[in-house]
């Protein structure tokens, strides 16, 4: 009886200890999950804070796609009586020296000497600020001003003083050197750029117009890289990423699915296939830089391929091929053997069993694994640097179908224009090159991010944060597509 009581007490103590251990690991697991989610939330909040506004920002360009020059005036064109005026933006003043106190001139009409802001920026660098008396005669304003207007000092949320300069409307005059086709009436009410040297007098600011044109907003996603952070965009990078993923998918997915089906359904179970399976599992964990060196040696040096999209896509295809094979095999293994046995019992061949039963039932897992593999490939940088992806590119791969002017016709036109300026330009011809883009130079979003974070200017870091948000959106979209397709395909399975 005593032994039974002792055994019961020992069992109860053991149960209590197990419950305490289970409770401890439950709390520990919940703590780790909350910590991981908190860190992830902080990371996402930091990215959104730094790059959220930049992702949807835009800058202004001319009709030809070029940015306005430093000496161009920009603003809204309006007609005042018989004259045209240019209403400019409001600029924040940034003194270049501590002894310059622009806040003392709050509410005054002032002349600013310094650096006129670059188009698209709202900060004006100040070397000297001079108050202009109301009764100033019609003489030249003293000094060498770059702008005149009314100065207003406001308080920010942090309590700091912010000096804003509201420029006076610029009076536009047409000069003899102006473009003959210039029509200011057609630009009325629009944001325009005006080329001409500003003249400052006591009464107004005048610009003799040489050229003028409409400004168009261009977004961060539709802009090319630039040495100026506010004009820099990610257009070639995300186009290159999508084209690279297209090549990677066309190479890795068919080969990976075929390899997984063969190893699981057709290959004999012997030492050779066991060795192949071990190698595939090991290749899935090989560092990506090794795949880059492999692609460089095999595709570029051995096969003499261009350092373009095709070589990069084939390299990434090799990188994710083991992942697709493993996902395919795991999906096929999840199919109960009774499906195979039933199909064979009804007289189906092995291929018919695979074609009409195994592949359809395992397709949800296969597609999920393939899309997740593409999600890994889109974030790779090291293999593409080895292959030769560029850090700065201001053009897109050639379109499969385009209209171009033949070089011979262009040369004849240039020669004829010397004798007759009214020679009509040559007509464009249809140019079909469906695979020319495969050998073109490219860059991708991760490489563009690496380029921007390597620069010391904090504004480029905001661009990198915006590009990181875009990359996360693409990756999460791929995972969302995988979840949706898996759900839809599993609903169709009826065993």
C-alpha cells in the first residue's frame, strides 16, 4: 500500500512538473512570437516613415522628358490684362551662415541673394537677405538677387521658426530670340517652364521669354535613375526584375516540375537516385554567390553569352531549381497511394495516372512552391552582380515591336537638311525583334537599393526605403497569389 501511494505521489509530481514546463514553453513561445512581430512592425514602420511619401512622390519634367534647367523659371502661367505672368511656388529659406537671421524680416518685401532652388525642390539657399522699402524708386534693386517676394515666418509643430518666401509674379515678355512657334495663350492656366534670364527692378520681376513649355508630373515608379535624388526613380529596376523573373520562371518551373515527377514516380529506388536526392537537398542550401560564380563561368565564359537578362535569368533559374524540385516531390508524396492503386486497377497506364490524377491533385502544392521560389529569386543580388547587372541604367530593354528610323535614312535626312531646312523627316519603319531584350543590359530592384544605401546623402536612403517597400509589395503579392491558387485548386479536388 505504501509503495502504491509513493508511486502515485511520484506520478503527480511528474505531471505537475510537465505542466510547469509546458506552461513555461507556452509563455516563452508567445513572448518570442510577440517579439518577432514587434521587430517586424518596427521595421515596416521605419520603412514606411522613410520611404512611404517618396514612393508616391513625383517631380516635374518638360514635354521632351528632360528636367527644367537651373536658370529656368517654373510656375503657373496666367494672364493679367495684356501681360502674361508666371506665379511661382512658395520656398523655404535656408541661410548659409549663422549670422543671417531672416526671421527679423517677417512680413517684409525682401530680395534674396544666394542659390535659386533646383526645379522640384522647395528650399532656397540664402547668402544675403535685404529688405526692400515700399517707396523704392524704379531703379535696379541693390545687390545681385535671385528672387524677390514677401517673407513670412511661421512656427512648426516642434516650435521651430520656418521662413517662407512667396515670390512675386514674374512678368513675361516675348523677345526677338523667342521660338517662333511659342504660343503662351495655349499654356494659360498650366504649370510651365520658361527659359530666360530674370531681370529684377523695383516694381517687378521680368523674364524675356526664349522658350516655354508645359510641365508634366512624373512619378517615382515611372522615372529613370538620376544623380539628383528628387528626380531618381526605379522604372528600369522593376521592369528588369519582372523580365528577369519571366526568364527564371520559364526555365526553373518546367524543369523543376518534370524533375520532381521523374524522381518521385519513375526513377528506380537505388543508390544513384539516393545520391541525386541528397545533392538536390544540399543544392537548395548553397549560398547564392556560388550560383553567381557558376553562371558567370558557365553562361558568360564557356557559352559566350551576353551579360544580359537571359544569362541572369538562367542563373537564377539554377538557383531556385532545387526548391521547385523539392516542392514538387513533397506535393506528390502527399497524394494517398490509394489514388494510384485505384487508377491502375481500372486499367490506366502509369502516365495516365500521373497525367490525370497525380499532377492535378498535387498542383496546388507545386504552384505554391514555385511561386515562393520566385519570391526568393526576386530578392537576390549577389548572383546578378557576378553576371554583370549594372548599377546605373537610364534606358529600358528594346521592345519586341517598335517603329524606328533606319540609320541610312536618318543620315540622308541630315545631309538634305543642310541644303534645305524644310526637308520633311524620314518616315519610321516597323522593327520586329522579339528576342532582342534577352541580351540587353539590366538592373533589378535589390541592386538599385544597394546602390542608393551606399551613398552618403540621406535623401537617397529615402529612395532605398521606397524601393524596399515596392520589393516587399511584389514579394507579398507573389505569396498572396500562391495562397489564392492553392485555395482554389484544393476546392476542386474531390477524392
